[in-house]
C-alpha cells in the first residue's frame, strides 16, 4: 500500500522519542489514581484532558483480577527529575 512504509517509520520514530522521554534515568512514574471504577478513571482522564496534560506522559495499567481480586485500574503520570 502506498505510504505504509513512511507511516510505519514515523510511528517507530514517535515510539522511540516517547521511550527516550520516559526512560528510567529521566524520571519516574507516579501513581495518581487507583480505582476499581472505570467511570471514575474516565472522569479523572477527562479532567487531565481539560488541564491539557501531555497524553504521552500518562500510563494506564489494568490489573486483571479474578473472583477474589476484582479488576483494578491504575493511572500513573511521568514526573521528570528536576535536574
């Protein structure tokens, strides 16, 4: 397909840039919200969107559970080192 190689190279470059920005020596991931309610997670994400927070600096982890441990959602934000 025309343009597919160009798009893949651009996406790969963007992934490498994001990985370099969130490297372990550049800062740390700080948990801002941990909930079992998906609606609460969406509301918090909406508030972050209104604050114009960079989406590439936010990570959502889904901790899948079973009967005794229900599914939990963890929202983390990358905090850069002050140096």
